[in-house]
């Protein structure tokens, strides 16, 4: 039958892998860790890209394209930047059947591709700020189990790379980009995220500090890094000698940022909103927002009325499609388009034609929920459909926020921390901010708990939906793990 084989709450891993294929987002591929993005998911990436690209252009950031290949010399310019990552670098070693003189790496990220060129482009303070972005693919030969969208050996992303004369300008941009990432998740994907800063061991080692938006999958109790915005400080400027002459004629190193959002965002959206009937797509990114289905009866075929409604909605820039196939029943079509996660379906039968109305059914409400289906006069259709789509967008975010708030516990000691963790929650706990304590928590949670180590997901910036804000760490509060004086709240959790 059409229904999904696995239940989300019972068998999440299989539910997800099956759903992204049955929902026609992903096709499997014979190179391990690589997936085909079919139109149904690629269209969602295009919506994300359209939004983000428009916003960064408003900020004066320009798109470029740098080569896919990195010379070994450039990639290994800074030993400690690469050494941790070396195992995941993919190399081209031959063309045809002849060995290459030098092996060439495929970019896993583009700092080492771009920054030697930045050093050429940046001479004086008038060359600053330099702010570029590229939409591309990167390759990282991951060894952990691959998961469509969430972890693959090749993925699509945007990577922004910027250079400034002062730290203040860099800091400001880090947060401006982080806010755009929050908007991608909350306004387009209807996924709530928590903004924060990474700990010293979780941050990008090559940088000064890393800010992040963290999403959460309630079903598995795992956090997932949704996007990241780093301030690199002057570390890369030092490595690649990116200097400029300031307005007093002094040679200074630039201050840099780099920031990225990947196709992982699509997987997070599927995991958060999907249900046992299939995908549930937020209207803002749904490739088709409304599907119109005729319900023939006693020889009357409402296909013409369907096409009229389709045309009306198209005029209002609503992404609408009719399903007039006569080799499938209305019931089959309802299940099919629910599996695909189309936000709204419109049913038109002979009685609807008589009454000059249509039946509108929402994908985001449970079968018996109030307001799931309603009869709407054709005359009011465009206005009402627009309103219902906006309502769905809001409802999906509110529902996800509500569910996530139930998955955040606050703990002041180890036992409460472990209880919450093993109850599939993220845990806000006061922490002494010492690296070895964080390493110790990782080690202890790896052995004691099931499902992998807990780590710090971030130190939340003050956040309206969290039970705490950084300032209110009561005097004398002890670190939940070490008992030492706590310095800050940390959000801990198991993660992807
Ligand atoms: O996260 C972002 C946003 C967009 C631009 N880049 C940064 C840092 C990327 C870290 N990182 C992440 N993964 C890597 C994998 C590698 F094989 C190598 Cl050689 C380097 C890295 C690496 O530097
Ligand atoms: Mg990695």
C-alpha cells in the first residue's frame, strides 16, 4: 500500500530513510555516502538559496566561484589546521592512466583555496571590507554512518568568507549572518533554533570563536548543528599573510569571518515536521503548496472546475498543481500528496460545483482536528487560501517550538543531568567552563548512557524560550559535573 512502512516514534532511522525516498526527495546512489537530490528536495534548496542570497546581497556580499581543487601545498599550509581533518580529504591522484605529478585535493571547505588569493587582492584599507560568498558543493570523506541530507560525503552549501580592517566590523557581521540563519530555519523551514557560541573544544579550531544555530530532533533527543558563523580573528591572516596598510600607513593583519549553511537543513526540516503519513512541508518552501483533485461522481467529472481553480491560484502566485490522472482514485491521490507533504489539498465534487465551493484540507493537522478541512466559496478562494497557508506556516513553527520546549531540562547535578539525557532531552546546566570537565562529561556519558556521548551544543545567548538567560547564574552556583564555581550556562545534548 501507499502508507509508510515504519512509524516515526518506533523506528525513526528507517522511517526517515524510507520517507525521503518514498517522498521522492532522494534517490540512492552507488557511491557510498552520496545521494541524488531529486526535484522535490532540490526545489526546497532553491527556496532557501533564493532567500539567503537576496539577504546577503542586501548586505553588499557578492557571489564568486573558486576552483574545486586545492593544491597539496595550499591545503597543508598550516599543519594544525588540516591535521585533524586529513583523513576526510579526497584526493585526485591521476588522470586517465597516468599519475599526476602532485596529488590535488577536492575542497572540503575553501579557506585554503581563497585565502592565498585574498592576500593578493588585499593591499590597502580601501580594499576592505572584502565580502564574498559561494554556492557550491564540498567533499568530506566522512566515516560515520551516512544519513541523507544530514551527513553525506558530498553536500551543497554556501560558504561566506569576509575580511575587515577591524574586529568590531567582523563581530557585527558574525551576528548578522547568524540572524539570517535563524530566519532560514524559523521563517522558511518552521524549525526553531537556539543561537549560541561553541565551547573551546567544539568551535572551529582555526578560528577565534564560533557561533551556531542549534536545532533539535525531539524523537531522537538529539541536537543538530543547523548552521555556523565563525569569527576567525587574525589567525588565517597570519597563516596566509593577508595584510593591509591602514589609513596611517601601518601594515595590519585583516580580521576575518567565515560562515556556512548546508543541505543538512532539508533533513532537519523533514525530521522535525514529518509524520507517519509522510512529509509535512512548510508552505514557504513547499514546491507545490496546493494540489487540486477532482472527485468524479455519477458520470460528472469536475476536471474543468479544477483547472479554473488552478488558474485562479496561479494568478495569485500560489504554487498549485492539478492531479487529473484518471488511472488513480481520489483516495489514492489524497495519500500520495500527503506522503509528499503538500500543505493543502482542494477536493472538488459535483456537490461542490453546485454550491460553488471547494473542500480544503490541511496537511498539518491531525485527522480529527478542528479546522483540518473546511468548505470555502470559490469567490473567496484566493484570499482564504493565502490566509490558510500563512496560518499553517505559523502553526508548524509554534508546534515545533512547543514540542522542543518539552525537551529542554535544567539540571544542577550529575544525576539529574544523566536522567534528563537518558530521557532524550537537551540539558541546560551550569558549567565551570573548563575544557577537561567537558572532555570528562563526554567520556562519562559515552560509557554510562546509550546513544553516544553528550557534548556542549552551545552556550545560548539569552533566548526568550529558554528557562534561563546567561546573566542569571545565581551567585555560588556549582558546576553540575565538577562542583567548581559555575561560570556560564551550557546547553548539553547528544547530537548528530
Ligand atoms: O564551517 C565553516 C563555514 C564555511 C567555511 N568553512 C568554515 C569552517 C570549516 C571547518 N572545517 C570543516 N571540515 C574540514 C574538513 C577538512 F577535510 C579540512 Cl582539510 C578542513 C575542514 C574545516 O576547516
Ligand atoms: Mg566534520
